[in-house]
């Protein structure tokens, strides 16, 4: 082969190699783009609460062995949470921790699954793992506080709620989501302060919570209970009367508010109104303690 032909052959081979590389690279980019779009579509289904469809979409991504596998397993877990299928959620979230042991979100996901399964001690350990990997995420501290409360470790729960409040306040986000997060953390703190009978501090926490989210039912109920325990019965009656004006309350929520309204009315010597409240409680609740209080009425005093 002469030098001219050899040079031409080298050019052809080089061109083929380059062209092949460009084609492969373009295919790779297209595949990556498709994966990202499919991932977004699956997450969109999750956000729309179309949980069955979301799970199918995540399974399709997992079958294709795409990147970010641990995130797919995490989101798949939350789809199962939406269906109240906690064992399947646990399996999915635990797989995420195996794939990416340093992923704080995976441990938080596992902790939530364990919490809903009633395995509080294991849930606590999972949330601790999440915090070890990312101590700046307020949600992890709130979840840990919630479990500690279930384990009746109220003072520790208060400390973790305070840490969450501190982190939320330090964040650069200044929008409704921050106000809602702060309201949740303050309410959680207040609920645990109620448990250890620190009623003035709990009242302050609930009032701060309501400043951030005025319609927050749990904080409103907590405020009413704190006022009752502090002997501020007229204010408590007003709070529970306001709650009872809400639409879409569950039977148990109505019963609890009526019960506290009733005992507060007893304390202000408004026995007839109290009796009317107690009769409604008996018609609404199957809770034995609530029924016992309602049956005794103002005589319980």
C-alpha cells in the first residue's frame, strides 16, 4: 500500500471512530434525558397523590437500572406511605439505606416507616442515623422528637423540638413553608410541655405556633387545654367554641373539644350548658375515658 492510500485509510478509520463516538455520546445524552424526564414524571404522580401509578413508574425506572437508584427507592417508599402500606414502605426505604448508607433522606424514610409500624425504638435509631449524616435538617429533629414523645421521654423531645426551631429560624427561606414548619415545631414543643405540666410555657409555645399558622387545629386545641389547666376557663370555653365552628372536624376532634368545653363550663357554674356538651360527647365518642367524664358531668368536680 502506497503512502497516499495509507494516509487516506487512516483518515477514514479516524472519521469512523469519531462518528461512532459522537453517535454513542448522543445516544447516551438522549438516554440520560429520558431517564430524568421519567424520574420527574414519577415524582409528579407522587405529588398528585396518584400513588399506585407512581409506584409503577418507579418500578419501571428501577427495572431500567437508572442512576440515582436510592432516591427512587426513597420516593417509592413515600408512595407506599400514601397508601398506608407501611411494611412495603419499610422495605423500600431500607433498600435505599443499603444502596447509599450515607444518605440521610434514606434513614429518615426508614424511620418514618418504623414509626408508623409502631416500632418506636427502631425508628428512633433510624432518625439518629439521619441526624448523624445531616444535623442541619430540622425535619429529622422533629421526627426524632415525635418518637421520643411516644416513648414518654418528654424533656428530650422538647430539646429536639427546640433544636428544630433554631434550625428553621436560621434558614434563609422566608416563606409560607417556613412559617408552617415553625408552627409544627412550636406545637410539638407545646404538646410535650403539656405532658410535664408546664402549662405557662406550653401556652406560650402554642400562641407562637398560631402566630405562624392561625388555623393550626392541634395548636388551637393545645392552647385551649393549657388555658383550662391554668384556670382560665372563660378563655378556654371561647377557644373550644371557636374550634367547634370549624367544618370537617372528625367525631373524635368534636368530642374532645366538647369535653373540654363542658368541664370548663362546669368550672364557671354553667351546668346546663355543660350537660348539653357532655350529651353530645356521649353521642360522638367510643373512647372509654371520654365517656366516663361525660357521664359524670359536672359531678366529676
